C-alpha cells in the first residue's frame, strides 16, 4: 500500500484535539511534551482543554495544529513510513509535512510555526485586511474579478484555490467587500467573510514574509525523505534549498491546493490519501478535485488504530 500524507491548516483546530492520542500512544504524548518544552508554554493543555477562543488565535492555532499532526505521525510512523510516497499540507500544514518527511526537527518546527503565527498576526495589526470564501461556479475568472475590485476599492487577490467551486480571496477590507459584490453578480452561490486576523496569502503579508525568512534560516530545513508538494507551485519538492525558498514565498502567494492534489493524484493514483490531524477538511477537498482517489483520516486514537491495521 502506498500512502500520501496530508496535513491540515489553520481552521481545523478544536478543543480536545490530540487528547485521546496522547493518552493512547506514548510516542504521541512525547511529541506534545517536547512542543510544550520548546515553546515554554503548556500548549498541550490548550489543545486538550481549550478554550476555543484562545486556541483559535493565530499564534496558538498554528503550533497546535503542528503538534497534533506531528503527534499523529509519531503514532503511525514506524508502521506507515515505509509506505509513504509523498506528503502535502495546506498553508501551515506544509510545515508539518516537512517535519514528517524528516526535513524539519520537531522543536525547531514548533518554534518556527509559532513565530510564523506571531508574524502574521503582527502584519494584520499593522495593516488590517480581510479574507472571504467564494462558493459556487463563477462566470468570470476570479483573477479578473480581483483586478476590477482592486481598481474600484482596494487591493484584493486570490488567496486559496481550494477546489472547484471553492475559492478564497484576500486583501484590503474595502477591496474584499467589493470583490464579494462582484462575485455574487458573477454567479457565486455564497460570498462569506472569514473570521481571520489578517489578509493571509496576499501582498499585505510582506512584512511577515520578511520575518519568516529569518526564522526559516534559523530552523535549517534539511532534504525531505519523500517529496512534499508545494502550496506555491503545486509541484513536488525534493531538496532543502527549494523547500526553504518556496516556504518563504508562501505567505504572500496563493495556496494552489487544487494543483497540489492534481499533481499527487496524477503521480500516485492508487495511493491512500491520509489526512493526518484534526477533522476531514482536506479529504473533502480531495474528493472534489480527484473523486477517484481513496482517502482516510488519522487524527484520533481510533483512526490511528484503523490505519495501522490497514498498513500492517
């Protein structure tokens, strides 16, 4: 059996995440303990108990998701690693994918994603922005709508190409609001503002990207043991230099998740695509992009046990 690992991004966090994993698997518990030590805060307690409002803060959600994905991976690694052919992650999840691939050490990775969250929050405070989800088919390309909205009201760009019929835009508040109006006129079924602290994956994140470059250098990524698909290009990455360069660009570039899944499904059509972390957001998107792909989730103790039985 071949496995493709998928790691979720911000928005998948929820109180209780990882608690049963830590109770059932010593290797998973050790991950949470090491992340707590690396950050100097009891992040595991926040994961296990909440409150949701604090867990959702960008600088908490990102290391929490990283820790949960790393803990689930630790629980399955010995049995699953020989079967893994590639990995990917949505935005923040790409960092967890590089950890699973052995390119990013756990403690360094936890500090890196914590800093990433802090930088994104700070950039959002310095230059407030917004994001909006567009659902349904548009009669005009989203890029064209963004150009019109930018000219009318303020900068707005495509931020996430999540799946056919599900896009996210990001930018200045007035630009995003104008884009939502244009999207409804162009046939969007819904256009919804997202509850986020900044205009992620847009040029408004440029100050955060500059800080992230220094943090990436300090983290010293190595070569991944298996390819990791880049959010920026949708292509598979197999060396440390390319990985670092693309992660630097990630904050200001759109997440090309549709391209990521298309690449992976085309290269590994017979593989089991496993979402490693809380929830099933990514498996849902995979099914919309590549309906013939087989998927599974691996974020709870029961799901870990199911996957271990499948690969044994």
